[in-house]
C-alpha cells in the first residue's frame, strides 16, 4: 500500500506549497523511493485550460495531454518523473462527474451531498493515482488556503482518508507564513497559530509545520510555534527565501525533514543520493558568463505565465556555463519601428506560445528583427507561427500573410485550423494535446541539437502551418526541419544560413529538467553565448 502525504497552506496564498511539496518529493526519491505527486485545486473550473494566464499562470501540459496546474511543472522538474492526467484534478471536475452520474440516475433518487459523495469521489482519485503508478509515496497538495470555503471538501476527504488507513500511512504537512514586522523588528507567530487552529478545528492535526519567511527564524520562535501548535520543535521546519528554488530541498534535508517523514511513515531511512542536485547548484554558482534573452509575449505582467520557459532557459544556461538574464517584452508594444531600441542589446530572442491576435504583430516584428540582425531565435508554438508569417511576408512574396485564426478571409492564411479541429465547438480539452512524434531532418540545427531522428514533444494548439503554402515557403528558403512521421504536419522550421533560427510547434519547455536541460534550449542559449562573445 502506498503512503500518503498531504500538503496544506495557511495564512496567505502563493507561499510556495508546491515548491515545498516538490522538494520533499525530491528528497524521498533521492532515498530510493518511488514518488508521485498530485495537485487538488478547489476552483470550479474543470481544468485551467480555458483560464486566462493572468488568473492562473501557465497551463502545464502532461505527456498524455492533460492541461494542468503550473505546480505540475515544479513536480516534474523536482522529482524527474512524467506525470499524468491523474496528477491534477479540480473541484469542478469532481462536481462534473457527480452531476453526470446523478443525471443518469446512478444514485437511485438519493440526495447527492458534499459528505459523503464529494469526499468519496476525492478519495477515489487519491486511491486511483496510487494504484495506477504503483508509487511507494503519493504527495498530494491541496490548493488554496486553510479557511477557504472551497478547500473544505478536500481537507475533509484527507481527514477521512487518514482515519481509514492504518497508522503510519498518512501524514500532514502545513506550510504557513511567519511574517516579519519591521516596526517591531521581529517575526510574528500568531498568524501560524491561528492557521493551525483553523486546521485543527476541522479535524486535522499537522505532523509537520513548514514556516515560510523572508527573515531568519530563531530556535525560540520554532519552540513557541511547537508549543502552541502541538508538535515537537524539530517538527517545525524553517524555509526562508533562497536564491534558487533548487536550494530548498537541501535546506529541508539539513533539518532532517526527509528522515522524520520516513520515520513517521514507518519506512526505512535509506541513504540519500543528492549528488546530482548538488552538482547542478555548484555548476549554477560557477557560471561566470551572462546572456540576455528577450521573451516576447502578451502576458508579461505575470511572469508565471511563462514559468516553464524561464526555468528551461535557466537549466540550459547552467549547462552552457552562463546565467540567462530574462527580459520580458510586451509584444503589444513592439513594432518594426522600435524593435532595434528594445531588442538591440539582446543576445537571443524567444517568442513563446499564446492565443489571440493581441501582440501577434509584435511577435512577427521580433522574428523579423532576429532574422535580419542574425540574433539567435527560438519560436515556440505561436512563436513558430509568427516566424512562418514573417517569412511568408518578407521572403515568399505573400503580403499580409497571417493565421486564419485572426483573419478568416486572408489572402495568404499560411497558418490554418487543423482539419480535425474544424467541427470542434467546445473550448476545454479539445486541442491537439500531449506528446506527439516528430521526424527531424538530418543536417539541420534541430537535428544537431537533438542528435536523433525521432523525438517527442508536447503540444497545445489548434492551428498548424497550412500545407497549401508549404511548397512555396520551402522554395523561398524556409527549411522544414521537423515533421510528423507521415510528413503531413509541419512540426519544426528553421532558416538555413542563420546563426540559429529554429521554431517548434511543440512546447519543449515542458520537458526540461535541471539535470537534463532540453536540447533546443541548450542549442539556443549556446548560440546566444556565442553571439555575446
């Protein structure tokens, strides 16, 4: 039977529950245990796929095509495992399944209630991920903050779950804020006390308390929290702000967090192999060069909208021995007229994925500037489509070339709706989603980066390069460096003769890991470093 760890949050949101949970997952995997993770979101959307990035940050796509919470990205990067659609579910998806069953008459006229029906459905998801993965330990993060009405069914389900399993099979970790009050020159424990009190009032006693703070927390403060929250002082962990999120596991390891968790779960204390993480951090510290990369998007006021892109750039930078300074550029404000002023000092230009016409012309201007000035360029999803539109206009004589997504009557819709998407009406979960194969052409920059002819990338889109214009684009000099194995779909393009101009219809950022950076990002950052030199 799998052991289960539930991670809750208190006082405020955005404390770093996901990083804390992922760090614990990394430590337990480093000790030889099979670990899987999941996120339970309390909102009523079925998934984040139709939510604005301004509301939710990026949508992370799994190998099997689930549109999930951005914390899934943290989980994958920290435990180095591919997660699935079982790794993220929302209150909306739970209610959707229950209402569908009620409409079929499955409840035989009975009243459908939060307890037991909603909580039983949540517990079924907890059991299912354990059964499907065969994991030794399942770490489940409960979204939101203790005290939120939306989170109550999940906490109640977890409380019941612990009661139903043998002693030592379930434990709770509560992540809470210990704020520093500048006027008083001290950190305050009262918010944590109230948060734990709220948690205990609904029947859950945390086994461990992880205190987040931007100031040092002394032993006396930990002892005070332990006294009022009914845990031992050593079970109050300190997690202060760190220069890198990848330092968090080591900080928790130094406090014996993983050892105490294994003891509480009645599991053997196997030796921990943290050498790969330490090597990555040492390499990051040793980076003595810098490169400046512009990320030209439309959601730049919320960096979390491009979280995996930024992380992947960082991973590749460490591999290439340089720090990547990411400059978020608002594509809506960018044009051919000001591209030189905005992008002139950049060593690389990256145009990430996105939806909608807003900022698209700015992304085309970024691709054009990169092409003309010989600046390394990486296009992702819509970034590929912007590059194709730019090339069609500038080199293939197709004035005004654009995507049919933005102009259905365009003379040159070089990007068009995929045939299988034509009759799709629903917005949620209906795109081309998940991992698909791509055949990479030898002799291209893409092949040089990957080093193999068949690769898999995760996708999230409805529009593709229009095959009606494909031959004309190729004749004008565009290289189709990657296509679906049957040759039907353009998956990657590049510009021969350019120092490094590569674009992918897939999302390579989702597969980058600290110790295994993605080849395309490595190629891009390496080219940027060469330009810088």
